[in-house]
């Protein structure tokens, strides 16, 4: 299976957009639906309705990778102990109004049975499947979507910054309920990328807020009862904190720690992320998808994630056969040889994953630092150019990544039609002499140890936050960068942290800098330009205040003209109605992004892989994945064990 080098087209890709009807057909009559054997006793005892009553009138019919599967078994996998909640999200939380097909080529209906868009790309109408239910059996209707919109998204206490998926040109969407199944999203200006955005993971917001459950924690609906709830939840100081402790805008830990929160996901938690040793989920009896023979999905009864602190231990447990599936943190050159040798003892094989981000290791200086001296220097493009020339990228790639990679900045991959050679290669030459010459103009004075002084006469020190994530050996990389920076007189101090702590810091805009990877290596760059401009998305925060301003001009800080021009260029990408126009506008945007040179990339990534048990079937070989195209959630419901454990 290939992956797209061109923009994945919408279903209505060119010339937008007449009315579209894409309702999934029922594979069988309601009387023919079947359920997992583990639910039989509950139905027989009257604790659950029969399977036809639990499914919507027209369930989503999953297209099988290999064929109809078998029920049973528990999928054993792993997760880092702290700050790895995104691994849960990628595994079981990808239920959206619309979705990408497994080949990442078109947008399809999902929870919405039908959708249509206006010719001018300003108005989108969605009709839900009739009979959808939350995991507790309560109906999912447009009232839940309106609860998200009116009481969460438009409530400034809960959403002071608006998610950019639901804004265009700084203006938030207006959502209107048509009836219990139909809802309209209307924008003030054309938003040709909205359906694509909605089909990625960040499109989850309208469908994760069960009104019947969460309204009890909302001041609008339960003002009289809030004091008693706060007394029972003393860690929450007010109703906003109480509400946010029950759910999360971006699948942060509270979402995975509240076992009472109803979901539309295929599995529901029974042991929360807060447990010290593991996370456990079991099948959602009200899940709304079936296979082509009318069997309610998922096939697999449950999932367990072993919480481990060390990626090396993950790899060793994979080779000893303790996991059926593993991907994140160990799918890189560091572990490939040991994992390759362990296939027989671990009873697994490699599966190709088309995961090509914009860069595997990126230095993200905080351009909105609260320290005015550091802010001024970080915002100085010449400083960033000098630091870039100071780094010996090939040496890092050879020593840390065993030769797997290539010196590069944050850029679209060379095989993609949007590849911009200048953006990829500028300032990547290892040239410490040139770096020093540039720095001599930015910070000419040095102390007795040769470190450069800032305008106040103090040593200029960057406190670099370093979390060991994705198996990309960031501590090792940063130790080398620290020495390269020292060679040209820049003091970098490393601060080791875990991802949870780093999440807290960047959310509060407290960091000087950190190292991370960057999405946007393939077509997802159209909808997720978080590394190419200040754009509010999870994980990448190098100019938070400008990002906030972009999504809502009443918040954050107004950026300088060069950044506003970059944002305006992306607005034109969003507003484009045809694929050709959108592609041209995107090239112009990427050129402008290269001019601004906001982040410092180190290594272009090589293709990734994952490991799955030889006993698992219906696994897509070569499935694409990006920062927002969460994997393997879109097809995991059809995975099955050829020989399920009894």
C-alpha cells in the first residue's frame, strides 16, 4: 500500500462542493446482527439490551483488511509511565464526525452518516446516524454537540483560546442545531480545509462531551449543586477546575483518569491511567460499528497497557513475547537490531508504518519567553541562524542515530510535491566560524570562560528542557548540541524532565526551550502547520502567545508584522476552494515560513515500523501516520487474534 505524495483529496475534492450523501449501508437485517460472546450473559440476564437495540439504525460498516474476524482475546501492549497519554489516544480514541480512509486518500462519513458542504466552503452540515449511544447507553444527539459548542467552546472560562480546527481567520465557527440528528457548522469566510481538519484527531472536540453526564459539573446547569461537588473534590478550587478534572480538551490525563466519563470509543477504561502499573480497557457494548457480516465490533475483548519507564525495557519485553503490539518509543534505529533479532522468541513481525514527520529532532526556542532579554535574543533570526550553523548534524546522525537520517531543517519530505529545498537545507552547514561571526554581532561580549553576555552583562544561558521520548535519544542529542553551542560561546544548560512535567511547563509558557519532533512532513502540513508558524496544537509551543492571538485576536499577544504576514498566508491556504489553488497557496506559505526560520531542525527522519504478533490479523501493512492521523485506532477495531486465548 502506498501513501500519498500529493494532497489527499476530499471526497468532493475539486471545485467544491455539492451535496454529498455517504451513508454506510447496513450489511444485514437488524435480526442478523451478532455480538461478542462475552456479552451474551449480560443480555440474557437483562443487564444489556439485545445487540440490534444497542446499534444505530445504520451502523458504520467497516471495510475489512483481510476478511471477517473472530471474537476474543486481550491485546497486550505498553505505554511510558508518565506523559504518554497520547499513546492511549492513538490506540482507542479516534471516533469523529468524519474520518480518513485507511489509505489517507479521502474523507469519509463516520459518526455523521451524511455530510454536505456549500459551494463557497463556508457552511458544513452533518447528519448523525440515528440511534447512536454513549458507552453508558444514553443517546448521542446534536444536543451533545451543542453542549460542546455553547457551553464549552464558546465559554471563555473553559476555552479561553479557541482550537484552530474550529476557527478561520481568527473567527470561531457558529454551530446551529437543525434537529436532533442534524447540525450546521458555519464560518464567516471560506474554510476549504475544514473537513480534512475534522477528519484528523484534533477534530474530536464536538463528540467527547456527553451532556447528560458533564452538565452536573457545569455552573450553567447545576449552580446550586456545585458547592457540594467541590466539597467532594477538594483538589478543584472552582467549577472550572472541577469540570476540567472530568474531561480534557486535548485528551490530557483527566480524560484517561475518569472511569465514569461515557465515550463513543470501541473500548472503555476499567483501570485508569493513574494506576502505577497498567491501564486496562474493555469493549464498549454500545459501539456503533459492525463488520461486513453484521458482527458488532471490536473483535478483541480488551486491551492492557503495561506502564514502563524505560523504552529499552519495552524492547526487551517485546522480544520475550510479553506484548502483542508495540510502536511508539522503540520504532527507531536505536532498537531496530535487537527487535529484528527477537522476532522468533517474541512471535512477532515488523509492519511498515509510513510515519515521516518534518524532522525527528527540533530545537524550539520560546519566542514568547517571559524573560524580556531572552525573548529579544530568541526572536533574533540571526541568533537562530548562528546556532544552526554551530551544530554538526552529520556527527549527531552518525553517533546517535547510527547513520539513519539526513541533515535538515523542519521541512516537507523530498518525495512530496510541496518539498522546498531552501527550507530543508538552509543554514544546515556545520560552520562554527561563521556561527561565531554572526554571534559576534548579536552578543559580542564574553565572560572569562568564553561564554557570551547578554545586554545586561550577564552570561546568556538557555535552560533546555529534555524529555526522553519517542526513543529518539534526545538527552544524547542535546549533550552534543550543548558542546557545539559552547564552542561558539553559547551556554546551554540541560534540564532533564518527563513529558508530563514538560506538558505543564509549555502550557504555562515557562520554558526557555525544548527539543521535540515536528509533524508536517507529508500532506498533513496543509492542516497542521504547527512547526511552520505559531499554531495552537498539542506538543509544539514555541510562540504560545502568538498562537493564541491567531486563534482569537482578543487573546494572546499581537505578533510582529512578519509573523502576521505568515498567518495571513496560511489563511489563504484555508480559504482556497480548489486543490490547485490550495497547493499554490501552500507553496507560497512554505516559502514565507522558510524566510522566517522559526525553529532549528537537526535530522530528517527515516521510515518507521511497528511490531505485531504473528497471531494478529487484519493489520494494515504500510498504514500512514502523522501527528494528527492517529494510528492504529482507525483500523484497530477489526484486528483479531487468529487463535484467541481462552
